[in-house]
C-alpha cells in the first residue's frame, strides 16, 4: 500500500510491508541540497585556514576543491536525519527503533533519494479489562512465622565450626565435583574447592540434595536433572552424573537472641518483646506487598492471554540482549564468546516486550498521568540508604534521564493499580509459606 505526501519540498511515499515493517521512500530536491552545500562552502571560506592564504581570502574554487566532497557528505547525512524526522512526524508514525537507510546512487544535479526501513509500534486497544478476576491470598502472620524469621536472622549472624559428621541441610560444605553426560565431560562441569551451603538454593536442587549424608573425606556419585529452561541449551532436560568429593563439613552456630543481638538491628532497648513486635510488623508489610504482587501477576496473565500483539523484532532482540548481559553478570562471565546463547532468552524477552506494550497502551488509552507525590516518595526511597541523601536527591533531580526512568516506573505501578481496582477480587486462604516461600 502506497501513500504519497508532499512535505514542504520533500516527497515521501510509504509502503506497508510484512507485519510492522515500513519502507518509507524520501526524495529531497537537488536545489535544497545544493543551497545547503553552497552555504557551508561560504562559511568554510570565511573560517578555514590554509597555508598560503589569508583567513577569509581563500578563492571559492580552492575551498570547493579542498572541502567540497566532505561538506556534501555532511549535508547529505544531515538531510537524511532532518527529512526522516520530518516525514515520521507528518506521517504520524511511531518507529520502534532506528531505521536502516538505503540511499540511491547520487547523480549531479539530481534529487537525493533514500529508503528508510524500520518497524513501528503496534496500534491496539487493550481488551479484556472488564472481565478481569483475581484471588486475593488471605494470610495470617502468627507466632510461628515470627519465630522462623528470628531464626533466619540468627543464621545470618551465625558462625561456622568444622564438624566430623555427615552433612545435613543448612551445613556448609567444601567440595570437588566432576560432571559427565552420557560418559562425556560437560563444559563448566568440573571444579575444585567449591563452597556450598546446602539448602540455600545456589546450586540445582538435585545437586544440593545429593550432598546430604556425606561426611568429610566422603565420595559420592549421583544424578542431577537439569531444568527445561536452563541457560545452556545442551543441558536442558538432561540428567548429568556428578562425582563428588566432600573436603569439609561445617555446622552453623547460632547466636543467642539477647540484648546485644537485638541492639544489632537498631533496637536500642534490647527488649525481646519490642523486637518481636517489629519483626511481626515487618512481616505484615512484606505479606501485604506480596499480596499486591500476586494480584498484579494474575491480572497481567489474563491481559497477556486476551491481547495477542504483534511484536517489533527490534524490541525483542534488544530485550534479549539485556537479559543475556544480566545473565553474564550473574554467572561471572566476562567474555561475550562464553555468554549463554541469545536464543535462550527470546521467550522471556517476548513476554516482557508484550507486557510493556500492553501497559503502555493502557496508560495512553486511559490517559493515566504520573502522580508526582508517588515520584517524590520513590525518590526518597532510593536516596534514604545513602549517607547524604539530600546530595543524592539533587543528583537525581539534575539528571532528566534518571528522573524519566523513575516516572515511567511509577506510571507503570499506577496502571497496575488501576487494573487491580477494576478486577473482581475474591479471597482465598493461603498458608504463609505458600505465599512467601520457604
């Protein structure tokens, strides 16, 4: 489909390609190009410094010979940028990424033409909002949850002591391991002197479970099932055999919940009753936040199901690359050659991009405006942990890009709150551990 439009002296034709791709041909009259070239040549003649000529006295022919090709190239680059921006605005397009420019061959005295190839954001109205429903978890914070939390705090401040018994959940072990798949070594499957706290979840569940019952100096071989979404495609859904040698086993010694322990959490009275009250209040805040998160998750899942949206491939690739970079950082990988395959992140990237598009469309459809009081509260939250929060706050306020990120995040929260408010919500009793995790 083609549509021709005159933009002042620029001619534009727009072709709708497959999906979200657009091919926009732009033709700029030769007169506009030549006028700008001549203008810049005159400026160069007044300011250029060439050996043998006084400033401002360089003959026009010399200026053209010396600077003409460079100036023409600069003019063409600037014309592409300005005419592309003008055409995008006039055609009311929303490009999802930078264009690929395909310039025609340039002939003296002829118009300059190029084709800009790009994807646009999909245009759609968010559907299914009136049919949203969600179950609100109903959770009580009891004495048992308070005591388990205090025990977790004890573990965090505990110390380790070597033991001569078999390892159990919660123990720290130092191990050597060697993994093989169908008798062949796997990349990154061999290491020595690795420290693991059994039950912390830093290793695959089968691996940590296999360490239980092995004492210092003990050896064991056991199978480990890799998950279907593992970052390395060759190991997904595979069962790897690990031969393990346990070098050391250490048990955790917990500190007493006394006045000194309590004061370490900023409670100067050291009073156990006040400590437990504050622990309970903190748990209740965490539960409330988790409930809101669960409600938002449910409504978002329904919106995803009810709003199939075409996705610009450029956005999916960009998101997958961001996930890959994050994965490299988490895995301690420095060289991009060793990074997990980009394809491993594409499904998650598509989901994130689609959610972002749906929320963005909802914000536009409902004309949701950012709540400045929420922005201020978020800014306070970000600055509070620093030694000089006022200075950090000034740095944020002076950086438009950072403030835009904060405002976008707040706007997204407002949109999610708007959705939850319109959902039909029913209560559902849930155990504390089921909602919050072990």
